C-alpha cells in the first residue's frame, strides 16, 4: 500500500476542493492509520487528507497530541459543520505551514456531523480547542488554509515565510524529489476518480 507523506504549502493538494468518501475499505483504514502516525510524528493535533495529498473529505484529530491517549482519537469522514455560535480569536499553526503562526477567528461552539471509520454517523457539539481543530481541518477539505482567514496586515507579515516554503518546494521539484505541478494535479485527479467513480 502507498506510503503517505505530509505535503507543504504551496502543494496543489492544499488548494483542492475534496470529494466525499464513497467507501470505507482496507485502503482507507490503512491511510487513516498512517495519518495518525504522521500527525503524532509531526507533533500535531489534527491532520486532513488534503495534507497527505489525498483528495477525499476526511480528517483525523487527537486534541491531546499524545499517542498514548488513543481514546481521544477521532476520525471524521464526510464532515459537515451544521451549526456555529459565537466567535473568538486564538493562535493557530498548521503541519503544512511549518513555523507559521497567527491568530484566527473561529466559532466558539459548533455542531459537526460526520461518519466514523465503521461507517456510523454521529453528531458532536464542540467548543474550545476541539471545536477549533475541527474547523481548521474542515477548511482543509475545501482547500482553505488558516492564512486565508487572517487580515491583510498579518498576511503581509507572514508572506516571507510563505515565500520561503514556495522556494523550498521549487527546489525539491528542480532536484526531482517532488513531481512538477502538472504531475501533482494529474495524480490528485487520478485518486479522485479512482475512489469516487
Ligand atoms: Zn492545517
């Protein structure tokens, strides 16, 4: 089975509007397991399929970030945020944007519906860090990055870091460590068709 890797800005997967998961099979379960491993390795608390170049509506979280607290792991398949209440600012980061941090306004309380890895639907009311992680990861499935949700002056401050990341990706492409833009997009389309046909 394919080995996943976290991709970084400006990989086209991070701008992909992903498609619903249509079947939960051994391949998908293997991917989810790899996503948790990659998330813990990178010391994250959430990881969306887009961040491992899979164009499907799915993300994983563990707000503790601690693999020993596996009871806090949660898989969200085809999630939908159906209610948002209140708002507050807090600093966010993203595994696809190393060293980039900025305050983001998010809803204080949300209700999210999704399917779990057994295909059972569930609804949860979330607030605080849990609600924030789910809003951040859910954005990824629409190709939205947290840096899209900051004001112009903050984005201007972050721009040099984003430019650095773009330069690193170009370098990897020039060195042949990463496929070129057209090939990356072609692969995303292939994956999309493979599991939504
Ligand atoms: Zn992120």
